[in-house]
C-alpha cells in the first residue's frame, strides 16, 4: 500500500505531515508508483542535521493530485534510475549538489558543473567519428556543448553538456530579501518570465493564505498565453527558416514581434516583466486597451493563419518535417518528458488541464495530443496551441469583471512545503518551497521543463542524419539558462 501525503497544485503541507519512510520502502514505493502510471514531478535532497532528506513528488497520469513522501539517508543510497529512468537527471543533480551518491547509477556525471571534456560517453570502432559543437555558438545563443558519435552521417549517440553559466539562483533565494526574489524569478528563463513569476507568486500566496481576485487571475492567464503565442509563433518561423522556407520564416518573425509588443503595451516589457507580483498583478487592461488588444490579436490571428498555411502547403518543407527526429511515446514516458514535446508523442501532460487553477479554473483548456512524435508533430502542436491560446485570451477578455488588481500578502506558514505547477510554453514549470521555523524559505527548488526534455532531444537524434540536428533542436527549442540554475 502506498504511503504518500496527497495535496493539490498550490497545496501546502506541514513538513511533519509528509510520511518519512525507511529508504528501502521509499525506493520500492516510488518504483511501484511509476510502474502503476505515476510520473516523477520532482526528486531532490535537503541537508538535515548532518544527514539528508530525500523528497519525492509524483503525479498520477490523470493529474488532479500530487503525492509526496520523504526518506532520510546518512550518505550514499541505492540508485532508482535502473528501475525508474525518470530519476536519471534528478539523481545526477543530487550527487552534484550534495555529494550524496546514488550507488549503481549508470552514468553519474555532473548536470551543470562541466569539469572536463574527458568524461563523455564514447562509441568505439574504426568507422566511428566524433563531432563536437559548442559550447561557444554564433550570435547570442547561450553556451551548450553537443557531442555526436557518428557512423558516417548517422548519429549513434548525442550527449548534451550544459551548465556553463553557474548562476546559482536556487542557492541564492534563501539569502535574498523577500522583495528581490521576484526579479530573480523573472530571469530564470527570459522567454518564460511570466511562467516562472506565476509559479513563484502562487507559492507565496499559498503559504500566506492570500487570495487573488478573479480579475487578477484572468490577467495573469492572458499574459501567460501571450507568452505562449510569441514563442510558438517565433518557433514556427524558425522551423521554416531551418528548411529554407523563407515566406513563413519572414512573416512569423514579424508576428512574434506583434505578440511581444502586445505584452509590452500592457506592462511596459516585451517579456512581461513587472506584471506578476505576489497578491496579483501590477497593471490592468481597461476597456480601451481591451478593445485595442482584441483588434490587434484578430489581425495577428489572420496573418499567422496565412503565414503558417503556406508552410503546410509546401511539399518540400513537409518532407523535411515528417519522420525527422522521431521520439516514441514509450521513450517519452520512460524519460518523463513534459509539455508540447511530450504531447507531440502522444503523452497527454498539460498542467492547464490536469491541475487547473487561477484563470484555468475559470476557462477550460482542451488537451491536444499528436501521435507521430516527429518534427512535423511538434510543429503542428505549436499551431494548434496558437489557436487555443487565441481562443483563451478572447474568452478571458470577455470575462474580465471589476476586481482588485493586487491583494496584501501576509507572513508565510512556518515549517511547510508548497508545490506549484504552471504550464509554461515549453511545458510544466515546477516550483517547490520549503520554509523554516521563522516562515522564510530555507530551500527553493525550481524545475524548468527543459530539465526534463533535453535528454529527449538526445534520443530524437539517434539514427538520424547529423544534418538534421538544427531542425530537431529547433523543434524542441529548449532553454539553456532555464537548465543552468
């Protein structure tokens, strides 16, 4: 029988309420739960009186509830990865951060601290050659190293090394003044400023028992969907550009700017910064701005539909998208992928549908799933989600009613744990806060969707032509900085 504490998205648990199991039982319970169609949302360690507490957070495939348990270990522990591959990156991170070794882990190397270039997986054989790309790239791309093991043009294995920035955001949060933390949250991943700010603010509001008005929640939802629109539109243009289809590439580049400018007209920032704050939002959409936004989005919708229709009608472009970078549903489930990339392979994970709160408890969002798991499916997912986001914003603008923009936020609950999930444009954003006996954060865990999905990109390149890498990489469009915490 499983022994978990159950909570909701945004739910608060006293740390003493979380079942603490002997490690053998803890390990067996997690493995059994994953075998019974649960997935790992988070797994992390916390120092405790010279030992370490391991926290596991799982979610059933049907969503709605989150399951939490913990175990205390003195030091090294038996790996879960061999029986539960979803733990692969989490265990590597624990070892890197705390030097607590998951004994038996198949490839225990750093997640972020790239110490040398001698610890890469190598395929041997006289016909095998390596291709190394990065970490320094052209233009303003952030640092990341890609190492391909190839037989001719075919990729046998791709290893991705990240963590060249070492920003230390998680470690800094307990030491920062409370008013400064929100600015760090908005820089976790610049193209996901709204998503990460919402997850943090929801945690603070849950811990303090603060109520956010329905109007403020709808405004947050509008901003989050504008963020999704800008990025999905830009990605469709970039995918078109990667196969040399310039009409869609040119149009979508401009249209991405239109969505960013719509965001800026609301809050003054094209990335949505300064909008979301604990207790609500800082800026409103009055009747005049609502009419302007509605008109701008209607025009952008027509232009996006026309620009992307050109792409779907191009046989040469579709020939490059179809059956390129295939990732199976089985591999998605085994690795714990989230968001658009998982839904393109048939795995129905969407926080807006599974764990609705705020604006998404007021306006339902349909679950959209594709099956083919290739570049084409990931492109079509973006297209379908663009239409869904436009419909959501239209409904939210119609439902805006009078209400306060920002409520006061009191002291946070002491000795507690809070979990919040937000569906960012890449996928599930998870923020977990643990407070101490003074009601301050003693530890804060951030899981950007890219943390789950980078390994999915590596799997999608297997048995592909190395020349397909730019297209496959863009079809995931994962974040370097969101990973390099």
